[in-house]
C-alpha cells in the first residue's frame, strides 16, 4: 500500500518513508500498539518535513498491512 495518510499507514507492520523519490527512513511496528506506532510515524513525518507538529507531503510505503477496522 502506498499512502500519504499516517492513520492508514499505522495499520502496517513496516513503513518506508519516501521523500523526493528517495528512501529516507524505515519504521517497524514490532510490539508497539497501533496508537504508539502512529505517533512514531507522525514524529518521523514531522522531522522529514522540517515542520514539527504539522503534516507534510512525505509518502509512506506500508507493508504487511493488518486487518483494518481494529
């Protein structure tokens, strides 16, 4: 799945962050809750955009998406 939506990406087990066509970072959910993983995604997204606390145009490639709706 490819998305710009951090909520949708938070359902995955692994996230690759892509900016300007280049791989910038990778996160793995591990044993974290979906909520904690979502917060980590937002932190990386803010760092990559240079705008703490705001959204950016950073894309996510999410792999191993679990069932949505939990």
